C-alpha cells in the first residue's frame, strides 16, 4: 500500500467526479457513483467476510459535503443521506486505479 498524501481533493458537482492529486505527482478520478457503491461503510461492505452488498441506482448521486478525519481519511456525505464511510487515502488511490 502506498503512503502518499493527498495534496488536493476536487469535487466536481457538474461532472459528479472526485479528482485526487497526491504528493507523488499522481492524479486520478473516481465517479460519485463509484464512491457511493464502493463505500467502505458497513452498509456496503457488511460486518464480515462475504457480506458485501451490491448497491445500485446511484448513477445520479451527488456529494453534499466532505469532512477530514484525522490525517488518514475523509468522510463523504452523499445527497441520498449516506455518510458513514471513512475513505482512507489508500482506499481512494485504489478506487482511482493509482495503485
């Protein structure tokens, strides 16, 4: 796993995409739909092995807020009310295909 730190998180309401820039010079994008359907929350991932749920119907989901969590993650608040996933920097890099 990488230990690169994010230098910029840019949420595009129009494109429904999060653009991530890291201090190693790598940049990637993750759609809001992918962020929502791959949320690291228990609602999506379950509480144990083999419990991951398939979330559908989130093609038009938006992001209403993002809050830093310590120095390791961001909590993303979606317009469907979902806000329980803590996205670590490494997980976001993975979702963006940077690792």
